[in-house]
């Protein structure tokens, strides 16, 4: 079979499945109709999903890095996470919390944390499913588990992650955060609650309520995918509230890119040009604000 064509309608159906109300059986039925056959749908589905086998741009044993699984106090109870720092750092470093998608702390997010550490930061990727037993191996189960998290408890665990990073000997005390998808929404929400957060970068993240914007202290960088109508519907109101309250922010929209364009483990949605441009902007922004 030739490589099947993946249409925008198929990508939209997958987004509906992973973020809204479509269950897997309904998704596969819809994909079968769009693809023309069950066989084609079976080939396309893994291309839309994330592939753990291709999750490493930076090897887990990269000799330039010190990486370890850590446990630290959360907002209430214990948090687990993945901590990475450059081995040969000179002086103290800014710290970055890396917040995962609605798949939990998986190999891809661990890899993103390593990439961030190679840029000269201390990077902590918390497992925000720690209160519910941690990230399960099955991604469908992980997505279902996210519905059981309370937003206030998640923000409390983000704040606890910030406090933990500030205690590390290698930290200069300045902490930022970058989050993707579900994590992008957490970044926006966290920024409205944390007086100590210096910088927040949200990739295609849901926006906070306009009345919460005045309490934001952090500088913000907001990345959006041009084809992501679901998330983009909230941009104008968020921008208006940020401007009205004199906040420091930048918004970038990547034309032709889909939601999750940064996730290189999803061949159908990954957009290397957009991902590379957004990453370069993100690193420059964090270096400026966390120095």
C-alpha cells in the first residue's frame, strides 16, 4: 500500500478524539470513512498519534548532561519528576519547568527537558499525574486520567515545582515554565497565580479567564498553530486583556501548522519549520528573562 494521504479532516478528528468527546471506537469509525477503508485507517491512525520509538533527539545517556528521576514535596503529597542539568555549567543557571501534554511524563517530554538543559538551563519535567499514581504506560488511560485532576491542585504542584527548583545549588533563583497542549493551558493558568514565576511559554495552550489576567507577573510568549481553530478561538480575548493590563507578552501564530506542531513523535502533525522557529524564540526569550 502506498503511503496514505492525511487530510486536515483526519487531523481534526484526531484532535477531537484526544481533547474533546470522541472515544476511540467513534474516532476509528470516523477515520475509516475519511480514509475510505478500515485498512487505510489502521495505517493512518499511528501516523496521527505519537510514536514513542522516535522520541529522542537527545539521547538519555548524553554525556553532556546530568539527568535523574527525582521526588520532591508537592502542593499536597509527593511529586515525581525528571531533572536535567548541564554537566559542565559555569556559575548558576536559570531553571525551566517543562509541562507535558495530556499524555503525561513520557519519553518525548523527557527529551524536551534534555534539549532545554543543553540550552544552558536546569530543566524539571514534573509528572502532574503523580497525585493519581503517576503517568500510566497506556496513553488512552493517561488521557482519561487527566479529567480527574483539579486545576487548583495542579497549579499548587506547579508552584511546588518552582519552589523546589529555587532550592537547588545550581539554580540562580529565576524560574520559568514552558508547556505544550494541556501543559500550555497550565502555563497560562499558573502565570495568573504565581508571583515568583519570571517567564512563561505556552504552546497552543488554553487561555485563562480575562478577569484573571491582572494578576500575571511573568513575561509571556504564546505560540499558536494557524490551523488550531479550537484553541485559537480564545486568542483575541486573551490578547485584549493582556494589552489592557499592560502585561509583557508576545504572540506568534504559525500559518499552516496544526495543534501539537512541536511534537516530533507525531509524523502527521509535526511541523519542523514551525517547531524550530518557535524553539529558537523560546530559548532566546527564556535566556533573556531567567539570566
